[in-house]
C-alpha cells in the first residue's frame, strides 16, 4: 500500500505495511533509498498514509531550506 505524488518538484513514494494490527510506514524522495521507517500509532491505512506523506513533505521542506542556505 502507498502512494506516489509530486511535492515542490520532488517525487515522493510512500509505503504502508500492516503488521499484527499496527502500521509501519516509509517514504522515498526522488527514488532514493528509504529515508524513514516509522512504526505508526495510526488506526487505519489512511491515517498512516497521511502521517507518511506529511513526514515526507517536511523532509522536502528541510532539503530545500538547506539548498537555499548553501
């Protein structure tokens, strides 16, 4: 499970895995190795997907901030 979308010119791919009633999520930015794996407290796939997407957007925002500061 997961989704792919563009954010600020970067491709984000999320992945959600259900294990024993809990959800783990990860994301990739621009096809790079997964930069985050997280055990979620979410109660649904949709909530876990939302967490993963928000974390990925924040990571892109940080990347852009670092690039502009250089």
